[in-house]
């Protein structure tokens, strides 16, 4: 197989071409350094992304709380992760970094709040 990947490890954004038959037989070209090798191999066989979104929050000055995973999760789980958030509503106060869903979808990453929101004074 052949795949073109933009390496996002550094701002150079090298366009890397990967030709492979298996994980043990990968030929890369276009990478300017060795740091992109692991990233490109993962992109071929196990692509991952940090998930970012927002969830509802009650009792705060805002109605949505931005959230993200503490580590990249499998790209194939991104839609399922978004679905998981549909029924979630937080209650203020919430601290930045507070775990919203531990080990989301068994990925090993927690879903955490990205900001602190105090309880709104009435
Ligand atoms: S291959 Fe190396 S130089 Fe190119 S984007 Fe990736 S990390 Fe940067």
C-alpha cells in the first residue's frame, strides 16, 4: 500500500510517502528527520487524535464546558466519543482538569474539563 502523510510532529509539516506491506515492512520518503518515523508508522496502522469537544453545564455563567482527552485516542473512536458526551451534563463548580469521563471508551485517556467554571450567583 502507499499513503501520503503530513507529519505534524513539528512545524515543518513534511509530506511523507509511506509504502508498506506490513508494520515490519515500511519504507518512508520525504521525512526530513527521524522524529517523524514513529508518527508516520502510527498514521498507517494505528492513527490517533486528541479529542476535543464541549459538554453541557448547569449552574455556571456559560452553558457549555470545553473538554478534551488527556492523550490521543484511536481515530476510529472519535465519533463514538462524541456520542458518549450527548447525555453528559456537568454541575458547576467545575475545576480545569477535572475528570469528566475516566478512561473514555477504554482508551486509557481521561476526558477532562479545559477551564474552571464557578457556580453562578443568583
Ligand atoms: S519528519 Fe521531522 S522535520 Fe519533518 S515534520 Fe516530521 S518531525 Fe518535522
